[in-house]
């Protein structure tokens, strides 16, 4: 029995040893050195900060939140009543800054935040998109409704109580690459109507759009989605198909 066991051991020792390929071994060592260097760097930063790793973790979270706010979803506070009753003074809305990237553009009915510099004023504004490039927008039909591409838009569920769709008459075609914008509180909104005779005609270029307001985040009693109203989805495109 001992001889058989020894024979097995000799057979094992006679088999060629397995070798790790040289390139793979080098990569493994390089990865280990990188992890060790990163760990030493983190330790050094933590040792320098008051509070050590706890402070480092808090600062890292804040940096991630800042990057998220700058690049993806940014909060804005509503400063005026121009979008009442949809948005009230002091509401905080979350604006999706990627909504109109990668080829997408604002649609009729969207609530957007934009840079008004050179058009509305040197500030950021929030309004509703009523017309996009190529649209024919008229105020008003025989029942006092705004028409877009011949389609009456019933905005009663959106407008501030007692407001008419517009006290100012207009009949305009929105230039390509621009937007026609109105506030939901038509009696207290400085919007495209007021600038119809000014340079630019009250139309906002698409490259001034910051993002799409998608949620009311604060106060919690006002928390809700700012979905696109169906009344705008039924408006036909200038060519005739619905948009």
C-alpha cells in the first residue's frame, strides 16, 4: 500500500508544472500596484482631513451630488407667479438637463427652464412650450381658445383661475429652431407675447434651453410630475401628422 501511494506521488511530480503566462502575470502585478497606490492615496487624504475617512466620505458624496446637479438633474426655485397654478412661488422643481440632448427637442406642452439672456432678460426663466418650429399659432378662435396648426387647444385645466388664454391677439409662424413660450398665469406672465415686436420676435432659440422641468420636489404637499398635457399632444404637426 505504501509503495502504491509513493508511486502516485511520483506520477504527480513527473507532470509538467502549470505556468501563468508572463503577460497575464505582469498585468496582475500592475493591477495590484495600482490598487495599493490608490489605497495609499486615499489614506493620505483621509489623514490630512479633520475627521479622517468620515469627512472624506461626506465630501465624496457632496461631489457626486454636485456633478449630478450640474450634468443631469438640477433643482430650480420658482421666483414668481407666472406659472400659477401649475407652479407656485417657492416651489422647487427638478429639471432634467439631458431631456433634450442626443437629438431630442422640446415638445408642445413641455414646461422648460431656459436662459433668457438676449431675449427675455439676464436670468433663467420657466415657461410652457406652446409652439415649436414651423407651427402656426393664433389667438384666438371664436371661443377664445389658442389655435396651433388649426387645432384649438383647451387650456382651461392649466390656466390660472379666471385667466383668458390671452388678452393679446396674435397670428404668428414660429421660425425653425425656436420656441413660442407662454406662462400658465397669462395675466401675470412676461412671455413671448410681450416680445412679439422686439428683436427676435419673442421666439427663443433652442440652444438657450437648459432642460425640461419634470417634477415638483418641494414642498412635499405639491410633489407631483409635470407631465405633458394631452391637449398639446393632439395638436397636428405643421405637415398634418399629430405631434
